[in-house]
């Protein structure tokens, strides 16, 4: 898959374009991609980074990093992606200026967009605007109950199973492994401590079953109340894994929320509960 940051980096040809933020690449986004492919011709995704809502001063917790978004688009068979730098200047363009400066320059012939797609100054542009500007627009209806907003809400509640149905894959948490307290190793359950980008959504605190690097994982998200912690930690214990993960990027799937985190009467009780969690992880089923 070609990932371009400028128009000039794309092959010079007419193309079908799927356009949007594609945060999380959920089942609704895949419907847009399928519609673009069905139109024929080379398919290019036009996506934006940073997320437009962040640039416009609104708060949004993202479902995926740009790196992960691109990986998921490649899995979907996308041929080219143009990552457009979203700036206040871009947001201020009139719809026709936006079309001229971007869509016509990449020779967009057909454009597949969701029904709620908006662009240009004060979000004045919509799919009907694209049609008036001469593009062959393939409007993709919204799937009932499927949106990045709804997925975020489910993850904040810890309902990773319901979120997986809307994503079409397990929910994930992603970060770089950094040095932690190294307490897990002394308890017999070594964990990786994940540093997560601040704009990413982290699901509700609790203990989860999931997987990473081909290994099942017991994942703790929270503050380690047994040890009086007050800083959020994301700590996956990869079952049957041996090796050093420090400094590496780790994408962790969340399959099932097992329980709340809480303090125990003794370290022995904590270790016994972790052992039970590990057995629950071994029995857990991957959603979707």
C-alpha cells in the first residue's frame, strides 16, 4: 500500500476516492471502502491527521493511532492512502476551494462518502456539494447504531464485547513498552508497562482478557489500588511469553472485561486472584 503525504507522491491517474477520518476503521468505514471498490478503478483513501475535531478545538479520544489506522486500511486491501495534514487553513477553505486544491489534483472521479460527511468552512460542504461540483458521488448510508462516538462510549463503560461488534474486530489499546515498577515479575506474573499517546482512548479501569503478539494476555488497566497507586497504568501479562519488549510498540486486543480492580487483604490473596484471572484468560473467546 502506498502512503502519501502529498498529492505528488500518488500515482498520476484517475481514481475512486473514499474520504473521511476513518478513526478505528469500524464496520461503517468498511462499508464506505466496499462502496468505493464496487465503483471500479484504483481506490484511494483520503484521510486526515490530526483528527479535524482536535484541530478545531474540540476534545476527542481517538480509537487508533495514525499508524494503526494505516495498518487496518491495508488489511482492508486499500491500494493508496493520502494522509492530509489537517490545519485551520484547510478547515477555512470554501467547499469549491477544497475540491480544487485536493480532490481535482488527485484526479478523483468517483467519491464514496458517508451520509454525514462534511467539509470546508463552517462544514458548509456535504455530499450534495460534491455532486454539484461535478463528482460522481456514491453516498453510503449510516449503519444503525454504528459510529466512532458509540464505540467510544462502550469502551468507556468497559463493554469491549459490544464494541468489537461495531468495530468488526476486537477493541485495542496500543502503546510503547516502558519501564514500570517491575513488581509483576516478583509476583510470578511479569507485565509490560504501556505508555499510550495522550489523545488515545483508554477503556474503563479493570482486568481484561485479551491477546498481544500471538499470546493470550491478562491486562490490567487502572491505578494498582492494592499498592496505593494513583497513576494510570496499562499492564498486559503475556501468557507463555519469554523475551524483552522494552521500547517496542505493542497492540493489545481486549476480548473480555473480567472484573474490577481492587485492593486485597494480602499479597497472597492478590497472587491467587491473578492466577484465577490467568485461567479465565485461557478460557476466554476472541469476540467477532
